[in-house]
DNA sequence: GTTGTAAAGATAATGATTCTTATTTAGGAA
DNA sequence: TTCCTAAATAAGAATCATTATCTTTACAAC
């Protein structure tokens, strides 16, 4: 996992720097699909003089190299996801909480559906569900 | 349709102003899920001195009153959708094009699936698919 | 040691959006 | 119709997430 990350960076010809490690670890720990600001705040304790620009730069690189993903929201702040597999998101209707939702059976159901029902003039690469609603067990990793 | 819009505004106790009408019509005409900037550019021809702040304000009101929806993207610009029914979106992997995708059969399939497979601690309100891929018939209403 | 290059830090700039304030207007009341 | 006033708009400043620029550092190859 941590070594996996190092390997992936090196395979892309990118250096394994303390900043990059710290940013990646922060995203893993902050498991509510953190914003850049969340990440900076988290890192600041052990790594007080990290530069804001560096964080944004590194996040872009991670996204480009597919070490993380961006998560779409209706807000004017980007959020990041270290979880790369085909999965879906539960959006809280009231708060900024976003939880992962994995469901292989559902993925297959949808894949089969689209195998039979092609979309004209469109080649599907990826399907993600945004499931909006309310969490009943309050909090957990709120924002 | 146009009167429907007026009624809905009045039902909410909101005044029907030329700006609001122009903004709503612009969103209908600009059928690629326009940004505020797209809307402003479109309106400027007939309505040269509309204020940017007004457009953002009005868009917020429309969203709040459910006359339009926001469309989630990975970009730092908001996009708006006049289409309110349960529908999905086809995101072009290369361009900013976003098309509506309506599929009642799919909606039912998914609804049935979740009727049988509840998500623990979560009450679903709405499900939207983001379908990413490539359009084969190039353009139509590009960005 | 010198050179070259990727990466990080500091900080200015950008661009979408929001806020503030003065002015105008829609539309109900008189 | 005319008046009145809360609601809405215009103009422009401010905010804030993100980008860009420029300098400095890390570190490897020569
Ligand atoms: Mn921006
Ligand atoms: Mn912004
Ligand atoms: Zn996720
Ligand atoms: Zn739509």
C-alpha cells in the first residue's frame, strides 16, 4: 500500500518526496474525500511549512497519474478520493459528508443493462452513481 | 412552459422580472448545461446591461426553488440544468460536453435493485448516473 | 565542485463567485 | 391610476479556491 504508492510514482519517473508522501497519507487518513484545504490543515502539524501551491500541484499530478481521483460536487471546492476502483458515492443531502459505496452486484447489473441497451453515438468508459440522501447514523467522518 | 415558469415564481412569492425571464430562457436555449458565463454572454445581446451578480443571484434562487438544478463536474465552474426529471448525464471524456440521458427502464431497474438491497444507515432520495465516455457523432452543442 | 533538472516554497495573479451599497422596479394597496 | 415599499437589480469591491511565476533547494550525473 505505502510501497505501492512509491512504486507507482517511480514507475512514472516521479520522485518520492516527503511532501508527496505526506499528501498521499493525508488523503488516506482524512477519509471524507478531503479538500485541498483539509489536506493542508492535516499535514501542517507534522510538516508546518508545506506550501499551498505544492499541495495543489501534487494533487493534480496524482490525479493525472491516476493515484487518486477527483470527486464531483455542487460546491466550488474540489475533493479528492484515494479509492480508485469502480465505486459510487453517497452524498448527504444536508452536510458535506460523502461516503464510498461499493457494490459489485450493482456494477454488474448496470453493465449488463448497457450491454443490451447501447447508448447511440456514445461509447461508455465509466459509470458512477451519485446517490443523494440522508445518513441515519449521524456523523462518523463529518466535514 | 413559459407561463409555467411565471406561475412557479409567483407561487413562491417571487417577482417576475425581465432578468429572471431572460436567464431562464437562456438556460433552455443553451442546451449544453451552460455556465453562468455562457448565460451572461447569451443574454447580453438582447439585454446588454444585465449585471453579473444578478445572474448568479437568480441562478441560486432558481436552484433553491427547484426551477433548475446544478450539474456536478470536476471543474471550477458551476453548470445548470433546466431539466428536472430523474435523468442522467453523459460526460464527454475529452470535452466539456454534457448530454442528458433519460431512461425510465434503467431508473426502474435501479429502483428495484435498491428496494431489495437497502444501504444500511442511508435513506436514498435521488440517484443520478454520471456516464463518462466518448461521443461518436462529433459535436452538436459543444462548449 | 559544477551543472542540470525536478520539485518545493513564497507570493502574486486569476477567475469564478459572493458581498455591499445605492438605485430602480414590480406589483399590491389605496 | 397613482403611490408605496419590499424586493430586485446594477455596479463594483471583495473573497477565496486555484494557478502561475519566480526563486531556492535537493540531488544526481559529470
Ligand atoms: Mn476559480
Ligand atoms: Mn472559486
Ligand atoms: Zn470515493
Ligand atoms: Zn441534464
